[in-house]
C-alpha cells in the first residue's frame, strides 16, 4: 500500500478472524478492481491471538492495495 494518492481508505478491524480473512480479502480485492474510486484497504489487527496476523500479512504481500497495522494488545473496536 504505497500509493498515498488514494481517495478512500477502507479500514477493517480484525480480532481473531482467521476463518473469515480469506473471504473478506477476496471480496475487498474484487471491489477494488471494479471500483471507480481509487481506494486502499487497511487491516488493523487488534491484538489477535490466532493466525490473523499471519494471514493479513500474506494478503497484503499479494495485493499492493492492502496494508496493515498490528496492535500489541486487544483494545477494542473503537481503538482499532
């Protein structure tokens, strides 16, 4: 996610979502390909204790319009 010229950032808070991350990533990737808006996706890992961090990093490596932040501990949806 190197393009600072986008007009929309889709923020996806994540906490222990390993079972749904692949599906979410596919849906967001599909949206970005069709969208007329220059958008990016930012996954915010809110201290997950499952494989969410690993899966987010893999998706971001595969899609240049995806980025991530990893929070050290779970602080809740509002913080993420």
